[in-house]
C-alpha cells in the first residue's frame, strides 16, 4: 500500500469514528461494520494487515496509554482474578479451541490447531471498557477487564510462539515450552521495571514539558523493542513500565507536562484505535482469499460457527468457577465478598477479540523448517477473522443491553464524592497551614493577596462538599460562579479578538492572553 492509500485509510477511520462519537454509537463496532461494508465492494482494493505494524507500532502505545490510566494499586488488589483471566483463561481457551478445531477439521494437525487456539484466546477489552465506562459499570469490573486486557496478550503471544515453533520445527518439548514462558514472563517484568526506573530518573532531571512528553512517547517503543530483542515479553515490559510510571507521574511530571500528556495520549488512543478497528473490517477480502480450497462453503460455515461458539462458551466455563471457587477458602472469603452472578455474567460476555488476534494470524510463517507450506494457514486466518468479527458484532452490540438488563451499575459516585470531600478538607488545611507559615516568614505580603489566597482555597473545599451533599433543585453557588465566570471569559475573548482585527493587538499577544483565558476556563471545568 502506498502512502496515499494509508492516509486515506487513516482519514476514513477518523471520519467514521468522529461520526459515531457524535451520534453516541459504539465507535469500535461502527468502524468494523463500515470496514466490512467497504471491503465487500468488488472494486475496493484488498487491504492486507501488516503484523509488524500492529505489534511494533500500534500495540506498544495502546498498551502503555492504558497502563498509564490504570491504577497500580487497584490491579494489585485484584491480581488474583486478573491473573486467572489473563493467564488461566487464555491457556484454557488455547487448549479447548485447539482440541475442538483438531477434532472438527480433519486436515488440521493438532499443533496447528493449538496455534489457532492461541491466536483467538486473548480478548481485546477496548470496546468492552469503553461501553462499560459509558454505561457506568462498577469500578471493580472495569479494573478486572482492563487488567485482563493489559496482561492477556503476553500469555497468548507466548503460547502462540511455542505453538508455531512446534509446527515449524515439527517437534515439541514441554520443558522448553515452560522455559520459554518463564523467560518471557520474568524477563518482561524485570525489563519493564528497569525501563520505568530509568525513565523516572530522566524525568526528574528535566524541567521542560516538551522533553518530558518526548520521553513518555518513546518509552513504550523502547521497552517493547528491548524485551523482544532479549526474547522477553514486550507486552509485559510495556505494561509494567506504564503502571510504574503512571503511579509515579504525580510526583515526577510538571503540571504543564501532565496537562499536555493527557491530551497527547487521548489523541493517540483515538487515532490508533480508530485505524485498528477500521482495518479489521477491511480484512474481509484478504481473509476470504483462497480459503475455499480448505473445504466447501457448508463446511466452512459449520467450522466457523462452531469455533465461534466454543470461544464464547469457554469463557463462561472458566469464569464462573474462577470467580467463586477461590472464595471457598476461608481467608479469601473473609477479605472478598463473592461477586453477584450478574456481574460475573457481564465479565463473561465482554470477551470480544481484536487486532492482536488478526495480527498474529497474518504473521504466521508461510513454510515450515522443511520447506513445506504451513498447515492450513489460509484457513487459520479465515477462522480468526470470523471469530474476531463474530465476537465484536454479537457480543459488542449486545453488551450494552446485557448490562442494562442485568442492572449492573456502579455505586461508587457517593463514596467517591465523600472521599474527595474528606481529602479536600485535609488538603485545604495543609494549604492554610503552609500559608500561615509563609506569612510568619514574610510579613510584607499585602492583605488583599492573603484574602484572595484564603478565598480560593476555601472555595475548592466548598465545591467538594457541595458535590457530596447537593443543594436541591437550586443551582449550587459554585455552579453559579462557574457559569457567570465563563460568560465573563467569553466577553474578554471577544474584546481581544476585536482589538486584534482592528490592528491594535498583535497575534502573538493574542495567543498569549488567550492561553491564559483557556487555562482558567479549563480550571473551571475541573471544579
């Protein structure tokens, strides 16, 4: 594909994603469906997914951004259920799908069937977490889903490498497979921690937001490349680095860098996710390809439908015991109340597959070590495509209905507001104590400056308590202040623009004063 074609795909993805967001439709699913519709047009050129582009360019920043936004403490608190899903479920799905595929498709050897199982094992929770946040899923479910999506790719790609090696080399060693898995896991964690340590030391040396964010942008690519070069898990390295750095960001980054970083990573997420899901839909022509040689249309439909059902059902078969059996242990039962069956069902239904599965399928070698064709490569790619599209469409579009039907809604708002109000009270007291200490050391500070500082600090505390208790049908004082202040800021903007248009104010000055007004309005939006 030439550069013009690539730019057209990016532009098309952005237009479709922007339209879906404006209409409040599920963006990933709309992108997939539009891509499918375009790919079905005979005159539309076939698009072949470049696996290196996905694994080395798209995947690291998406994982890193998700890790930065995740809570290290929450993931650590939910590590057991997350590990049961990201490791146990992935391996379980690999084995179940592999055995069923081998029994179902006569010409598919068992090692190649396990390759297929490893490819379709990891869910991509981007769409699930996006829908969950919109509909207000409980934070515990979102933590488990996001934690699973951060870590399951590492398990699946390691299992994929072992299975492919067994097919290509025509031999399998359990000891070697376990050694590969251990090296990938331990190496990824260690390298990710080392990269995070170095990056945090570099950020502590800088006092320039541009440099700080440049380092942040390079971090996932460096972590991924170093890990892959040493046969460790690049996915784990990126995730660990992102979790550690994200946990320390409030201490290391300047306020300017933090504001810039949030905007930068939101834009990167939007662009990459839009392109990724759009390209998944555009794979229809490539996936179908020469698959007709592998069997009749009736057989292909039967294989696809049954394997899609196996992938979806195997998640439920694993999840219910994984959620409830550990709580038979008294120590765990005392610490963790059992989840409701409704919450467990939502987690089970949020198993959509995504671009990692497609990239792994396309990356399959074409020949084995003996020069023979890789067994049923085109069939594996086609079945992967069906599973990815099937789970995205069937589970993705029905997930909002399942959430509403089961009434799985988070109840954290009131407790969050209470925690914020109490924390703001302590922070206000700390600020007042600091001000008193400064006034004792600096006796020449004007009284009006002191009054403004006290008023500003007290107002932040008042806003937090207003948010907790509410003020009934009447508009809260803080809301009145915000509304009126925004009107005043807009009047100032228009005055500056008029003076610029009249030639009485330079554009450079206009940009400076507009930035000050924008920063104040952004601060109002946070209150």
